[in-house]
C-alpha cells in the first residue's frame, strides 16, 4: 500500500509552517522595537524633566536633591579625571570574583543535590540554615576572620550569590518531566547522555533564572562589602562623597550601580532568549 | 512457529490501598516475526500494563516474556516504544529528537536520520522544534525515533488516541506504510475498534478485572483495506460483538447479578 497523496490539511507545505514559526521568533519590526524602547523610557524621562524643572525653579535644595544637570556634570568630571573608571573597575572585579566563587559553587551544589538524593539529604538542611543568616549579621565575623582586605569582600559577595543559583538549579533538575526519563531508559541513554540531553536542558530555564537572581544579589552584596570599609570602589565613592555632602557624587555612584546592574541583567536575558528559544510559553 | 515474542503464564498484581489487585492473569500470547497485532479492551483491562511489561519498563511480574528467546529484564532499543503523548525532548529539533544520542555529524547516522525523516514525511521540518509541530507530526517524529534503532518489535500505546479523526486515519495509513516497508513486528494498543481491525493481522481482545485475553480474531483481509467494504464491516462486527460480550460481563459483575 502506498499513501503517496499527502493531505494538505494535515501536513501543510513545509515552507508555510516553518515561515509562520520563524515569524513568531524573528526580530520584531523596527517600528515595534522603537515603541518598546519608548514605553520603557517614558517614565524615567518624565521624572527627570520634572526634577530638572523643580531644581531650576528653586523648589528643592541642591544639597538634598541636586539637579540632573549637576549630577551629569559631576559624572563628567569624574569620568574625565579617570577616577570613575578606576572605582568601577575595582567594583566590577570584586563582584565578578565573588559571583564566580559563590555562583559556581551554588551551581555545583545545586546539580549534586538535584541528582543525588543522599547529597540533598546531607547538605540541603545546612545550606538552608545559612541562607537565612543576613549579610549584615555575618559581616563583623568576616572582618574579624579575614580583615578588611579583598578576601572578606569576595566571600561576602559569594555568600549572597550562592543561594539563588543553588536553589533554582536544584528546583530545575527536580522539575524535569519524569516521563522523559522513561524515554531515556528505552533509548538506553548513558548516565552522561541523560545529564547532557535531559537533565541540563530541562533545568536550564531555572538555572538562568538563578543566574539572574545571583548576579543581582552579588551586585547588591558589593555595596555592603564596600560600605563596610574600603579605599576604592563605587561604594567607597558614595561613602566618601556623603561625608563631604557632595550629594551629586552620591547620585553618580547610585546611577553607576543601577546601570551596570541592568547591563548584567540584560546579558542574562539575552542568554535566555538564545538558549531557550525552544520554549513554548506565554509571552504577554 | 517463528515467534519473535512469547508470553506465557504472565501474572501481574498491584498493591493498592484496597488490597492486592490482579491486573493481568495467565496471559499467553505469541507474536510472529513481522506480524501486526492490535490489542483492544475496556479501560482498566491492563492492556497498557501488558505493553509496559513487554517493553521492560515494568519487570515486577511472574511468568515469562521472551523476545527472540531471551527473557525481557529491562528496557532497550530492541523494543521501540511510542507513547500516547509524543514525549519528544522540547529543546531538541526534529532531527536531533530522532537521532538523540547518535551523532548527526557521522555521515552514516545523518543518512539514516534523513531516510527516517523521509519515511515519516517530515522533509523540511528537520530544524523545527516540537512546539512548532502539530500533534500528528510530533507523533511521526516519535515513531521515527523508535524506528531508527531498528527495533525487533515496535510497541505502540494508543499512539493516535489524542489525535482528531482525520489525522488519526492519516497516521494509520502512514504506520501501515512503514510496517510494510520495514517488516517490523508491531504491537499496538487501542480502544478504537476500527483502528484495531484496519491495521492488524490479528486482533487480541482483552477482558478486565482481572486482565485476561478473552479472544483473538485473525483479520485475513488484504491491504490496503477499505473501511467501508462489506468484508471489513463483517470483521468489525465480529470484534464488536466479542467486545460487547466483555462489556456485558463487566456490567453484570459490577451490578452484582
């Protein structure tokens, strides 16, 4: 018997369907992208304009809330002298080392806990206990043990970055569809292939979420680390400026934190977009 | 007799909160090499359990299950399995879902996968992800995945149950086509009498509580079969009347007559 007549209703011409699929995932048209950008920018731009206006009309004190233009010129001066980039450089370095240490360990521990029940049972309760200890409570101990040097800063940042990756990696692995493990058994996949073809991709959405949260926490931990005592870094810049009531520099520091943080977050979202394009989820 | 699959004295019990429940009792079934057998029965008759046991997914049972004279002890690529849901890996493209752990860089694997894609008529969809496929297309990928590994027997657990009527009859034709090209032994579980008669050399009718084989009806019609022909309708009637007797007994059982 031969079924040579392909039924158009049931299996549409290849071109059509893949084109439809391509359209759904392809770049949005230029106009749409501008609209999205504009929607994101509208609120901050309005606030900035109102703020500048209020400052120019003398409605707010420049020591409490300097005008955006004053902040911009302070930023410009710092940038021209090169001071700003030195501080940024050391801050980013601290965040990266701390994040790599904490996030890396979180990923490894999360994978082990997710894959091996015995590892989970012996490690997870302790981890959960440590998770609840606040940064500020443990900072004095870190200073006592490791001094004011870089090590205590790395460790403080690492402590924060560890948990989101640990918890989410663990969850991602445990959320893998058990029905697919039946398939893996039937296809006689090796343990290694099971991990690379099934466990890791299934856990990836959660791992990336963990990565995003960890990066955020690492960046926030940086502030605590630099405020607890240091002679360089964006946190130090803020502390130092506050002592001399240079409010516009405080703002510059805050804005730098916000911008670098957002850039790191955007990078992970880009990773999500490229690595998870197979996902079939509601996109608003 | 050249039986590729020999099942004898197969018993299976489940422990439930209500006590022990016999799911399968004294199942005896031989399947010839290259034969197409369909298993039909009321829900809860253990037909899916039987299929899982043949696949080696369930080894907690008594009795023998021999595939090529060897007791089945674990799942393997010798026993291709197609589930009711397609169970594709959502993160792999069609071609990688078929190849899975086989390297597509290997020209030999590449050629076999391309052949398989042609057989299930998915040319042009090699790079598509499962979310871009319809139900019937996904199921064809699942069939290709099992078939690529040249299994000794293909086990299909209500593979078209979730598809609409048009797609289903299309898929039945695709499956027959594959069967005739590859001569693979097929065992398909279904609750659709038309499907059972349309596909099979032999229809196995099962009875529930406990699951037993009630009767087997050979279908000697030549392929391709016409569902509207009188000979098809006659066979359908025979299977249906067997099936109804099973259901009547069920009713009497449950009403306590």
